[in-house]
């Protein structure tokens, strides 16, 4: 079972975005510890596979999770990247998915693990899974770092979830708002005035 994270009592570590980050939701050490647990579970599950595990990373948000996760695995893996669009600078899902960059390799007959940053409505991921399934992988699973269980409209089977979080817009550890804040090593929330300023409202 995953914990619902709703802690607002951490100090916000100094960062290059001034006072934009209002609160820390998941601190760096908790993220790293949970990523280790997920990597241990996946290493165990695929340890007897005939072929190397193929990690599919959905750009860009999942990159930070992927690189930490992959380095904590004890089994060999390959990494493939895909870019889809479902968000512009807005903070709500449009439900419209477009492939901006496809995988470089065929996944037919392979054990595929999609490494996701966050499941909000789940619309992007359910579309992606249908698409990948059509390519005939031997197995297809998903591990996501974050999930907003109060939001999900699409039902998706997940191998595991890092953290269930409240229905709030979060940034850091790969997640952006208007392409900023990805480099922050923890997951946090923004001051409300950041949205209006960046969106020019
Ligand atoms: P969904 O289709 O609504 O599940 O949205 C999936 C994508 O939206 C994620 O892969 C993220 O890129 C983005 N997203 C959803 N919620 C957040 C958030 O709280 N912060 C930053 N990006 C988010
Ligand atoms: Mg994004």
C-alpha cells in the first residue's frame, strides 16, 4: 500500500526559484528511499527474464525518476524514450494525446516497463498503454512515482505506485510548471501567485 502524502511542515530548502515553492510535499530523502524500494521490487520480479528489461520513459517529467530508478536496479535494462503531449502550459489535462517522439526500437516480444512521473486523470497513460499493447510486447507493466487517486478517471493496472498525493499541482523531481522547476530535487507546491504571473493573467 502507498502512503498519502500531505505534509506541509518541512522547511523549503533554498533553490534557484526564489520564493516560488510554497511547501515541500515529499522531501528528497523520502523520494530516494521509495525509489530504492520500487527498484528492489522490480529487480526481483524480472530477475529470471530471458531478455533485458526495457524501460520506457515518457518525456520529460519521468526522466529524473528514470535515471535514479535505473541506477538502483540490480538487473540489466535498456532505456527507450517517448514524448507525448497532453498539456501545454495549463495545469489540467486536455485528454488530447499526440506522439511527439516515438520509441527508437521495436518492443515486440519484450518485457516492457513504462516508467511514469505522475498519473492525474490517467488519460495520457491509458492512451499510451493501448498504443504500446498494439506493438505486441511479451509483457507490459507500469510503475509511477506519483498518483492523484482523487482525480483518476481512467482505470489503469499498475505494478506499483511511489506515493499517492492529494489533488494539487506539484512540481520538482522532473515535474514542471511552464517548463520550470524540474531540477528541484524534492516534490513541492507553488505559491498561487506563480501561476497568475507565469500565465500572464
Ligand atoms: P494525465 O493524463 O491527466 O494523467 O496527466 C499526465 C501528465 O500530466 C503527467 O505525465 C505530467 O506531465 C502532467 N501532470 C499531471 N499532474 C501534474 C502536476 O501536478 N504537476 C506537473 N505535471 C503534471
Ligand atoms: Mg508537464
